C-alpha cells in the first residue's frame, strides 16, 4: 500500500467514525425496557467506535489510575476491667467492671468455673482492649457487703475443720496422698479437696466417709506440685513472692536447655523453685538469649585477637563478650574481648 492509499483509508475511517458517533441518540422518554435495549446497542456501537478510532489513528486518553482512599484504622473498643485475686485458688482473673466503683483491696463476688467465689481487687480499675480479654469474660457480680464477709469467714472456719477431718480419714485408710487445701463453694453445694500423690489413688471409700460426715457432694482433685505451690504461695530464691502465685496466669514449659543457654549453674538448688521443678523465670529471657546468641561465635571456635589467634573458652552472652585463650601461650590467663575486637576464623568442618 502506498502513502496515498493509506491516507485515503485513514480519511474514510475518520468519516465513518463521525457517522457512528452522530448516529448514537438517547431518548429522554425511553422506558426501562427500551433503556436495556439501548444499553446493549450502545455496547455494540462502543465496540465499533473503538475499532474505527484505532483504524483512524485516534486513541482514547488513558484513564488515570484511581487512588484508593486510605482505610481508617479500626477503632479498638476499650472496656473497663478490674483484676481480682480469687480466694484459695492462687489465680488472678480480669473481670468487667459495671457501674459500681471499686478500689484496691475491696472484696467482691465474681464467677469462676460457673460458681460464685470471693475475691480481692488487686489494683485500681483500668481500660483494656476488648480483643485481649479471654473469651467468656464476665462482670463482677457485686461488691461484698457485711453479710457476704461474715459468710466468707464462716466458710473459712468450716474449711479448716474439714481439712482436719479429711487428714484423719486419709491416715485411717492408709492412702499415700498429701492433702493440700479444702474449698467450700459459696452456695455450700460442694466440698472440694485438693491433694498431690505420686501415682493414682483409689479414694472411693474415703469419698463415702467424707460424704457421710459433711452431708454434701464431695470432690477429690489430684493436682501437680506446681499447682500446689501456686495455691499455697511462698517466697522464691530471689526473695520475692512466687511468680505463679502472684501474676502468672498459665504455666509455660521449661527445659534444662534454657538454663544451659543462659550459662547458669546446673545445681538443682540454683535452678529449681519451691515446687521442686525448674524455675518458671527461665522462660522469661529465653528469647533475648536466643537473639543474642545468634550474633556470637560458638564455644571452641578459633578467632583472631589483637594478641594473636586464640580459642573461645567461654561466652558472656548478655555483655556480648568472649573469653579467649591464646593458642601460642596456653599458660597465659584467658583474655576478655568484645565482638568488635575479634575476627572469627572460619575453618572447614572436618
């Protein structure tokens, strides 16, 4: 095709485009049925018009990309809560606060395991995001009045008497179990005895004797030594109240590997708590130690120091320093260097 023929085809395409555009007429009085037909016809005409524009070398301007409006961050709903230490459980729970004003050391009635129980307010109420609360969090039933406090004192006296009777019955039945605590439910519907034992215990006869004495439902629950320490409370080797009986909500798994990572003494008296198990606080700094350990060389690795080549004998993880013994002088005392003062020698694995 020569230039004259191309220009002629282009002029014909432009004239066809004008006729197509002028033929599109929309009636203001069209009915909905006519509108749907018009829309179908318009789609066809739009396709034809686009082809004619392309043939004529006329292209529609590109649409600017639509900028999405920034979504506003979702507003977190705040609720007012109050921490309550449950009597006889060694457990702290957060409860929703109603309109009633509460203050630290106030006694309140709350719900725990679908039963009312007496508790003491640990601190002043504060706001928390609704999302962080455990599912099924309930509200404080009410502030304990004088009648509630008198009933609570009476329950304590009955629990002490029940503990003495149960201990005597355990000895009579020659059962290898250690009675830890007794709990009388608020509505006097049940008496719960908590105990520890090395294995399974057949206490069916004991339950019958206790039911005959107290004339109510009897529950015997075997717990672990960690739960025993949590319920009874004590002072740790640090001199503070046990974590489990003060602020811990759940027990996290603790292993001897955590103590080794922190370069602690392996003596049981140094890394064990009042329960005889590994200290719960070994878990607290594990993540920090693991992060610091990644930046340090391994024990036994060779490094180049300002005094010459040496072998790492010890790591000071928190200080990010290494103790190095020089290879050319084994009799010399080990030297202490920071990471910036040594270069790790990468030796091939044997």
